[in-house]
C-alpha cells in the first residue's frame, strides 16, 4: 500500500514505474527504520513525504524549526498494540547508522524534543480521546458545593489529545483535571514533564494528579504503572520526560468545577503601573500554599520595544469579587477581558498554534518585590538592546506561582525534588523570545543576549535567601540542566529505573529528544 503511493506519485511526475521498480527490492524503502515498520505489518499506518498525512503532521508542529524537519517516514498508530509493534521493530535494529526516532504527542515544543530530520517519527496524533471511568456522573453531573473537591471519577486521557478538548469533554459533568492552560497544548509532553494548570495552587503540578499510566517499554511490552503495579516506574514518570517509555494513556484524578464556569480572562496594564501589578502578584504568589482557588500568571511584554504588563487572572470557583485581584481596581487597566466563562473558553484565548521561532529559558525565583523589580530592570535593558539593534524579536518575561507543598499532594510522589530544591512557595519564571519564521536567522543573537540576561537574574536570585535551583522541563532551554536540578538522589533513582525498564538504552540513544538521564 505504501509502495503503491510512492509509485503513484512517481507516475504523476511522468516517470516510469517500471524503470523505478526495475532491479529493486520493492519491499524496501531504502531506510532501515521504515523497512522495519513495514515488515512489522504497519504499512497501513505508515506515511511518507509523498503523502498528504505526512505534510499535515510536519506542518502542525508548534515551532517553525520543527516544521522544517523531515523524517524518512512517520508512523501514526491507532492502538497501543501498534505502538508496541513499532517500538519492537525499531528497538530491534542493529548497527550504528546516523538516524533517530522521535515521539510526538501534541507537537507543542520549542525545540526538536519531538521531531527528527532523519529517521522515524512515532506520531500519536490519533491517540486523542478522553474517557471517564469509575464514574457516578455519566448519567448526570458531579455536585458543586461552592468549592472544588476531589471526586472518585478518573479521566483516561490519551497523549495526543489537546487540553482544550479534554476540558470541553469533562465540563458537562462539572469536572476538571490539572491540565494545561493553553487549549492547544498536547497532553503527553506536559504530563511527563511536570505541568502547570489553573488549579496548581489547589492540587499541585499536573503530574501529581496522575494515578496511573499505560506505558510501552523499549522491548515493546505494554505495562501498567501505578502505586501498586510498577511503582518505581510510576514515580519516575512524574518528571522523567522521555527516559522511560512511551505513555499511551494517562489516568488523572478529577475534581469538581462550577457549572456556571470560572471568572477570569486577560487583563492589560500600562508599564507605569508596574509597581501595583508586582505588589499584587507577590502578595498572591507568596501565600499560594494556603489553598486559594485563584490562579494568576503575570507577564512583562515587549512587542518590538513597546512595554506593557499582562496578567491572566482566574477565580476557578467563579468568584467575581475575589480579594486576590482587588488591586486591579486601583489602576486604569488598558484592557479587561474577565468574564464568567468555562475554563475551556479561557484556555482558548491563549491557544497559540505556533509557527514562529522560539527561544525559552526558565528559573525558579523568590516571590518577592525585590526579585521582580530586578527582573523588570533586566527586561527593560534587554528589550532596549534588541530594539536599538533592530532585531525584530518579541520578548516576554512570565511569572507564575510555584507552590512548595499543596495539601492535596503526597510528598515524595514525584522526582522533582521540591523537598530540597524549593525552599518555599516561589515563582516559576520563563523568559521567552519569539521571532517570525523568516527572521529565524537572528536566533543565535537572541539566544546569546537572553542567556546573558537570564544568568544575571539567576545570579541575583542566588545571592538572596531562599534561592531555588529547580528547573522546569517544559520551559527550559536545551542548555539548562533540568534533570540535575532534581537533586542527586532523584537523578540516581531515575537512572536505576531507566536501566531497569530499558536495559538496552533505546530511549537514551535512539530517541535523542529531551533531557537524557544518561548524560547527567
């Protein structure tokens, strides 16, 4: 079937099929990874550069850089068994060969963590369902009692689903999960890296709410990982990234959300009101561990030299008069888009589909005015330098709450190391440079200048009491030592677990995307 598509494309170019096929093994593509998948019986879900499905896959990556990459073929399995067959076929190949394997769920990465330019991509696009199990509300809805509470319902979510779709599936039942805040972000990458949500302040990071995984290991076996079955794998997947296997199903605990929706949206303020916005955010972030239903992230924005402050402010319980955001009433907001609406609608407002060239860095910072003012000074100097140099880059500094120990999270349940690398409720910080795809040639300059600026901010934070060394995987620059920031004990645990479930090192060597524990 696949070869037929190849030959059909050649014929449409006026070339002779007989000439192409003459003297060739017509069961071979010429690429050992693709041949292995064909021989494994996966021809019906294998696509090549001549196929429309191939173009649809490569053109829907978030980063413009990943959209340019061209694997030899893409396998798009429809079942966990087909993922298993693909992994067995690829991991069984011998010989060095300069080719790689990538695993894609939503494709929402700034770098080639989920894409390759030669080799094979395992594209989980068709793993996009959300199902409720252990549910008493399939014929009705969960009861809202004025605040969010955990339920006995479990959402089984496939890695290729988008968080916006997950939300719209669960909201009719008055249920939610700790998913991504942008509706376009995919499930898989967020959940194996940590994950921040609109409910982080109540229920911890997204990974802390996973109660079970279905995982395809390097030998092709399909296993369950939970607190009883393979508990070491269960723990290691909570922050372990791409070191352990391919997760084909995530089981998340659910909680109630108000039937009328949350209250929130984007607000914008003038740069001259920065002090008010900083004071409000620090007051919120430094007390995040108290279990507030409110969520906020604050952004210093520069669109080609024009400075502004933006915040996403959300009362997840639907409260329209929360004291958390009272300071906004003391200034003249330039834009206020807060309304009563489902979280899925709020997530849709920041559902960026990408297509640009991105340069991110991340830190964890003290939740103090001192640190945020220092960040503002660095931000102004950096954006002014870019503007004076005529570099067409948009720069954002993003600040969001990072609670040390929400009451609903079991200590020691992940490998992130918050017991040692996060002294107190802190700020999860991301610096983000965005260039149009046609301006990607400036990427080296932007990377260099931003790297210097972020190191200045890190050094300043390190000079103060309460400095955190945690590096969040989803926002990190490839140069940053994400796994090392978890601490030596967790690194050793991840190494042992990876070696146990992948003794041949398939996910360390043949699947290069992401941060590999073998390099720590």
